[in-house]
């Protein structure tokens, strides 16, 4: 852990990424306190106000307002909540589910492995965003549904990597030694396999986080994600699209927030991959 | 718990592995071996001769495809998984590679604690760990450290301590010094020898190097392509081997005296594939004294003298 911190300080890209993500996280956590106004407050009189530095801008709305006069900055800050929550929750759910299945497949081998890995193949054969859109259209928009649907789209790569790593680790003699001691399978898996496969899985998690932030935004953009009453970056992109020529800020600014977050997560993932194992990656 | 019975008695043990293209590797074929309490049995043979697989089969780390293995009178070849798990603390293994056989994420303390707690109470744990480190000659400051902080020889000492932690009666030492520097090898062999005497351990000592094995073993078995070729007292096998393969193996041992002229008997050819071993005697393709009969029937391991047995048609007295 100390080693990780030392290497982080030495890498400017990773340091910037961590700072951006840290800022986003703080904004998301304290959104109700740091956002200037209520993100849902409508005021038709001030609709499409440009950002404060432009002609016609006002200091009441630093980043301008949207087509019904809602404050863009407040909505971006609240949108960070959704993006990060959905991203982290889906990676945790899908990641743990997939990793456990991969661990079981790689450890026990045999027909269990065959069944699990065929499921992975089937899952990977579907374009995940198409599958997500289809399911969302069926179950209807809600935050919980988005999390579940995106988790389903996430588990397969974790399962693959976990299985591959488990196969490698199980070839090591310390696993045979643990067997020779007469330890139970679950003890061997938890104590001897998991700690030795966790690093590559963290790398997979960082890339899955970036993907799922984008996927959540895509679903909201398409109107099948989080209900429109909750401000989201994807939703703002979608709503602002019609006003792009007269009020670029409405969709461009949440787009920049989205891009910065995904870029930071990806950079962090790249860096983690280099730190943990230069050979992994797809 | 009869003392007259050997601690470990394996008879006609075979181990076969399926390959990916539906063939079968005959790793060990019909090997019988018996090791008395407190005895050290040395197992030699070149790479691929099935020594390691036999050692793992005796510990039931691989399942034998046929044959019986009696440990202290109990057949462990057919034992169910739960009984077997409880039985495992009575027999332990030390591997060749001290780098791969220690979990890199665990400290020495957690490695030894995990093993010791299988047989010790929590209260006796701390003194037991100290005792274990003392037995293998590691400083007590080793406990909080990770395996990568140790040298190969020290790591092998940790492996030995882990094996001893469960108070086993029988230890398979699978080439425990082959991966170590020559200067360290003697230390580890001597340590194993001391521990064996001090704790009255029964041991199967596997090596491809006769010189190392003769030093520690009471009896030696010579394996070739999955079969036992010859067994006998260590000094006899080393000084007066009967089997042509043992003779060839012995003549490959370097003699540390330049004045001594040895007639090297160098084997031609490679080890045949264990997927498709030669008919009859498996050694006949490389044997200097092979005759046509050698391809007809598999020679049994039969006594040539009181303690010595070999599997060869060319009996020393001439009888077939």
C-alpha cells in the first residue's frame, strides 16, 4: 500500500486522475450542500441563460441554464451522484458475482467450469448496451433497474480474468501444499487464491467503471435509464441536444464532465495495470 | 499401530493421466514400495521417470488409477475426501521449488500458524512457532516477514517448518535441494537428516542425484519410465548396483578425484515417451545388455540377494 502511494506521487497522469476523481466524488457526496441552487428548480423566465462569462450571462447561473431555466452547474453536480453511484454499484455487483463464478470455475474445473464459461461466451456474444436497452425497455426506467441491468452486462470479463488467474495460481505449489495440509477447498480459495488474483481484477474493475459510467449515460441519453426527474449527465446530453445550435452549454458542459471522469478512470486503470502486471490487458 | 508393519506399504500402484488428444500418460506403472518406521527411502531416476508422481500418489495428492496404499494399516488409496482431509496432517510434503511453494501474500507467521493450528490449541501456538523456527534454524525475527524477503535456502527452511508444524509421521521430500545453490544444498540435506533422526520421521527422499540420495537414505529405489527398476540398501545400490540402468546412473556421478579413471557408461538416446512406452522391459531401448526376450515380457521386481531386488531378465547368476 505504501509502495502504491509512492508510485502514485511519481506519476503525474495518475495523480491528476486521482485528483479529478476525488473532486467528483466530493461533489457527488456533498451535492445538496455544494450545488448553488436546487437542480430541479424551473424558471421559464431565465431559460437558456448562457454561462456567466458570455454576453447575457448572469452570476446567478455560473454555467448557464437549460431549456426550462434549471441551473446547469447544480445539475452537473447532482448528475455526478448518479454517474458515480451507478458506476461503482454495478462494478461491485457485477464484479463480485463474475469474480466468484470465475474463481469457482478455475478452482473446481470439470463440468462446473464448462457450464460457467459457456455462460460467459453467451453473455459476451450480446452487445451489452443493446441488451441493456432491451431489458430497460421491458422493466421500465429506475435507478435500481439501471444498476441491475448494467451489472448483468459487467460480470463476464471479471469471470474470464478470475478464472484465468485462478488456473495460474492453482498450478503453484503453495496450493498443493495447502491441499497437503488438509485445508478445506473454501479455505484454500479464500486464503490462498483470492489474495493472489485480486490485483488483475482491480484493473478490470477500473475499466469496467469507465464503461459503465458511459453506459449509464447512454441509457439516460436514450431515455431508458434513470427517470428524467433525477438529473444525470446522459439525460442532460439528451435534453440539450435539441438546443445545441443556440445554447451549446446545455449539453456540452455535462459532456465535458462525463469525458473528464471517464478519462480519469481510464488513465488510473492504465496506471494500475502497469503497476500490477504489465502483461495483462485486452 | 503395530511396529512390525511398515508405516507405508504401497502395492502395484499405477498413475495414469489423460492427455488432451485422448492419449494416456503412464506416469507410474505397478510400483510396489514399502517404507518402515523411521526409515529414509531414497528415490532416484532421471526427469520424467515418475518419481514425483509416485511421491504425490503416496500422499494421495494425485489419485492412483490402480493399486493399494496402506499408511499405518489404513488404505488411503480408496479413502473418501473427508476422511482423507483429516488424515493429511500425518503425512507432509516438501517441494523442489521454494519460490513457488510459499504463498507470496502471507507472512511466515501466518503460513506456520495456518498449519500449526490444525493440530495445536491456540494457547500452545506461540511457543510452538518459536520451537518450529528453532528446529529449522531460522531467527525468531522471521515471523512478520514475507517469503520474498528470504533466500532460497531460508525459504526451504520455512517449507520444512510448515511441513513439521502438523507433527507428521511421514514426509515426502521432492527434490528439496535441486533448486538450491550447491553451497546451500548440504546445509538443507543435513538439516533434513538431523530432523529425521531427532523426530523419528519416516521419509521418502526424491532426487535425480545419486550422490545426494546416498548420503541421507537407508534404502534406495531406482525408477525408470514409471517403473521401479531396482531397490536395495543405499550402500549396495551405490557400490554394487545390479540393474544395468542403475549402473549407468551410477557411472554418471562425478568422482571428486581426478586420478580416478571411471569407465563412463553413457546411455544413448532419449527417455522414450510415457504415452507409448516400449513393450516388455521399458529400459530395453537404451539397455547395453538387452536381448530379444526383453521385448517379450515385463520383468518383475525380484530379489537378487537378501535385501536387493531388481526388475531385469538378465539375472546376475545367469538364470532368466
